[in-house]
């Protein structure tokens, strides 16, 4: 049986922490920032944990 390959798009977008949790960046931070409030832009710049519903799909993409 061959090894499972990691999806290259997923490996660029997700990081695995030392405790095994999966981190992701927020969306909507790439352009059209003039109409967004300072606090919103600050919040969008931070990492957040992947939701429970998406965790299994992300794990499959990362071949964990």
C-alpha cells in the first residue's frame, strides 16, 4: 500500500501545534482593508483553531 500524499494547498494553510491541535488563519484580510475597522483587522490577523466539524477533513488533507 503506498503512502498517502499530503494536499499541497492544505500544507500551506494549516499548522499543527505540539499538542496536536490544528491552527488556521482568518479569511478576509488580504485586500479591501480600508472599510474594515482597526479592531476587526487586528482580530483577523490572529490564528484560530480549526472547528470540530472541519477537523477530520483537514486531517485527511494533511495525511495525519
